[in-house]
C-alpha cells in the first residue's frame, strides 16, 4: 500500500464493482444475530450491494443461508424479517415452494417442465456462528470461520457475546462510501478536531493501535483506564473535576452503560471522596452490579469496567465492547452506489437468565437528518457528508494517513488488497 490511498477507492463505481466481484463474495460477514431467528421458519434478509441473502432457521434448529431468488423466474422469496408459514418458502409469483433447507418441494404443473431436476434447491452459502452472530460467506471453499476471525474469539471470550441481546437496532443511510464511514470509527485521531467537547473526559493521546493478520483494535489495550483525566491537549490537569469526567465517560457511550451505572456516578459525586478515589470506587461498584445481574466477572480486573475493547472486524464491523454491553457499527454498500452506505447501529446488553424480552423495534432512517442523534454522532455524520463531497474535488488526490493513529485504516486497505488481487 502506497503512502497515498487513491480517492477512487471511495468514489469510483468501478472500484465498488471490483469489491462486489472479489471482496464480498469471498469474505465472512455478519448477516444477523441468532436471536433474530429463534424459531423454525424465522428469517432475516441480509443485503450486501445488489445481493440479497436469506438467513433461515431450519426445522431442526440449524441455520441456513440462501440466495434470495426463486429458481423459476428470480422472484425474491422474502423481505426484511419474518417467518415462513408452515415451514414452507413459497414464491408469491407462481407458487413454487421450498422447504427450510432450500429444496424444491412443489412446482405447480410440474409435468409441464420436462427435464426439471428432482433435487433442485436454492443456491446455498456457507454459514457459521460465533458470539451469537450469524456469519455468511458466498465462497463455498472459504477458510473456516474461526480461522478467519483469529484472534477475535480469544480477545473477546470473556465478554460472553453469545449471551448478549439487542437493546437497540437502528439502520440509517449515509451519503458516504461504506469505507469512509468505517474509517470514522476505526481511529481516535479525529476526536480533537470533530469532538472537542469530549476532550475533558477522553485521553485521546494515549490511545494505542494494534493490527493483526486480518483484523485490528484500538484503545488503552492492555493498559486499561486507571485514572480520570482528559486529553493532555488541554494542558495542565490540575483542578480537574473527576466527577465531571466520570459522568461524561458514562453518559457519552451511546447507551453502552445502563441507568444503574449512571446512578452510581451520581452517588459517588455526592460522597465527597478523596482525590483519585472516584474511578476505582465506580469500577468496583460496576463489577458488583454486573455480578448481581448474573454476569461472570471473574475474568476481568476492576480496571476493565471502564475500558473498552474497540475491535475492528474485517471487513465492516467495529465498535467498543465493555463487560456487559457493546455498541457495534456495521457498514455496507447501499446497493451499487459508491457515494452511499447503510450503517447499522447495534446496542447489545447482558441479560440475566429468564429475561426474555422480545427483539426491540428495528428502526430505519433513509434520511439520516430525520432523527435527532446524539451530539457526537451528529458531528460524525455531518463530517462524513463533507468527506464524501470533498473526495470528488479535482484538488484531492487521496488519503494521507497518520502512520500511528490512522494505522488501522491503512491496514484495512492492505487486507482489502489481498482479496482484490485474487482473480
């Protein structure tokens, strides 16, 4: 990868077509969560570019993934989320039927289709699960999922993602390339420019970055947060209000912490603790709260209660994961438009055994400006509009990346090139 990342990677239809030919058909990608398809016949439609895929819970409880097209005339068999009645996938056009494993079971006037194979079945994809996520891969010869994910399963094993459930699910359309949106959540360099209001509780200078063979992460990594301080960019930390920093930290995580944690902050701020004692007190209280909810905290030190694993899952998932909660962003091309993408915002939470609340409403915003987002998200989205527009300028050649703070972005392009270079 050259020092300059050509802008065509973000604005060219030809480059998006190359991704659709060589990346998306060959890579493991998260299609949905297992909890979205709890019962036989339940399905989720997963769109990637111009491809529609059905993820279906089978009669035996297994999960299958099929191209969403009837083998007769190509009619889509399912849309959005739902359940196939009586365990039968029926085409709405001519009535061809399939069982939940994709096999053709009924063709009206079949005798008038001479030579139609008896074992005809929907085109299947590879499908596998980890951490409660359902992954699909169009490449039937792809490497095993766990090999592809390495080292993510080891990094995140203690977080018990398979036992988390949705608290919120939102999808919005942004007028920017999917990689531009991904980039915005894969580095901390932009905080000082885009989000100056969070610098009092964000030590952006100490963020570390780590790249693996395929994936990456960033944050405090092994040096978890041990003191309440803002960005060194603000100068002398003398006289800092630890309560204000802690309140900002907990309130500014997009719903990753619950109201119980916010109540603890209020209690500690009123307790008149000695300097330096507030963070450890909050960490211990949060660990106790999680344990009371039934979450196993034995693999965590108190420091981890306020430090996230910001993991980048190639090609298109990123977000902070805390003990007991996670805030994840999944970016995808919006059809075949290089200047538009879908961003899914998933808030996951640990729930104690017996808490069987249903899936939250999936909310879709085709116009991102139609909703009032939190201030940090609004700043990100407003900047992304400018980024995509600016990339079309004749005066802009390509991305010039900060070697350390934007190293995850450069790494993403290197891994992307591994797929694009294969014929």
